[in-house]
C-alpha cells in the first residue's frame, strides 16, 4: 500500500505548478533520480515553498567558518530524531551518510548522539543543538566559551542555532502533513548508486 504524500492537496502534475517551482523540482529529480516528497507537500503553497527553500539554502548551502556540510546534517538528524520526525531523520540521514561517507553515523545519532562514534567537537555541537531545541536554551557566556573551545566561531554558533530553528519548523510541517520519506532515501549512502544512463 502506498502512503499519501500529504494530508493536504499536492499537485496532480508538475505542469500544474508555477514555472519556478517546477524547474526547482525537476532539477532535484535530475540530480537525485526521484522527487523528494517534501517538495510536493510544500508545493501546496507556492509562496511558502519559495520562502522555505530560500531559507534552507541560505543555511545549509552557505559556506560556514568551520561548520562542515556533514556537521550541519548531524544537527538535522539528531534534533529531528528528538522531534520524532521520521521524514527528516531518513532524508537527512541519507545526506549525512553521503557527506560523512559513514553508513552508520546517521543511525547512531538518531538513537543517541552521546554514544555515537563522533569527537568532542561534534558532541559539544549536538549537546548545544539539543539544549537550544528541547530545553529552551540560550547562548550564554559559558556555552559560547564551550563551543569556541572546540573550534566554533561566533558565526558557526549562529549557524547551529539557525539550523535548529529551521528544522524545528520543518519537522512540525512534515509531521502536520504526515509526509512519509521516499523509499529511495533508505538506501542512499548505504549501497552503491546504480549507474545512470
């Protein structure tokens, strides 16, 4: 049985979408080989789709002082797991496996980042991310000193907090819509990708 992509309307065809949304979705499909369900779910509201992905790209694609792409995805996986967001854990777990070249790391972080095979830098980063997200934490002098002591700049600290904030929003929207992860995500970064024609 195929699960619906969303409890809300989704486009019947990509041709029904505004040109910019259609181009964005087709570009992702060309790169990934499939259309992630979150794109179709968010297409329900084109203006919010644009704003969501503009913010996503500003956070996740920008070059940080020292925060790596893999570390950004680690934040997403650990906080999304605590939020109970299956879609984000599975989808961003796939991306993390690719960036980290570690087929086990995402699973470890989703269960318990404290027992995962990561270093003190990443453990401190995730401690702070979960503190912000689940303990209504704030950046005080002690946290700033702790994060800087493991190599994060003030700009990196902003990135950590902004990623936590953005994916709290994302987790809630995906849960609201009951959007399931695409089956393709489960194997990404675990098995070699088949050659494309």
